[in-house]
C-alpha cells in the first residue's frame, strides 16, 4: 500500500511539472519573438477587428501577434502620414488591393504609386500574415507566427519598403 501511495504522489508531481513546461510551439514562438526583437521589431499581442467579409453578418475578431517597426523621421520627429489598415479577407472595400485583401481604414488615401508598392509587398508576404497596418508612429504586420526565424528578415525587408516610401 505504501508503494501505491508513493507512486501516486510521484506521478502527481511529474504531471504538475509537465503541465508547467512550455510546449514545443510555445518555445518556437518565444525563440521567434526573441529573434524579432534583435532585428528591431516590437512584438505585441493584439486584438484586431477585420472588416466584415462578403456574405458575413458580423466582423471577425482576431487575437494575434503584431510585429511592429517604429517610424522615426528626421531628427526624431513624428512622420506625417495618414493611417491605413488592411486585412486578408474578401470584402467590398478592396479598391486598389489584390484579390483577397480589404480595407479596414484608409481606403482611397494612397496614391497609385503607393498602391503599386503595397500590392507588390502583399504578393511577397507569407500566408500567415492576416493584416498590415500603418500609422504615423509605426508599421505592423499581424502574423500567426507559423513561419521560421528566417522569415523575419523577409518581413523586415517588406516593412522597411513601407517606411522608406513614407506611407
């Protein structure tokens, strides 16, 4: 009977330790976020609301990781740009965007040249990117983090294009 009690207590302790340990996916996300910070990204978990998709009665809400690069103008001044936000969703608000992308904020604010750069950038993003946002303070990619650390460099290159072209 003693051995049965000892075995039960030991299994309980081992089970508790296994429950506290991060999963493989959580370790991968931590490594990805650490690498992102070393590349200059700010990583923030956010709740975002997509525009209402075609055929849907309500908008969808996402809890997702935002990979953000800050805008720094000359002499550290705030950059003057209009905010815009697009989502990977089919909607009627898709003027100037590739198939499958829609505006949440900022429709008709960008010039045709800026839209060309944006369309090219969107074609090079991985499928896990659900949204792109630009404000006077930062540009952000909202990502499901299902990629590799090597994807971060490509994401930074794409966001840098938006920063360099100031939109």
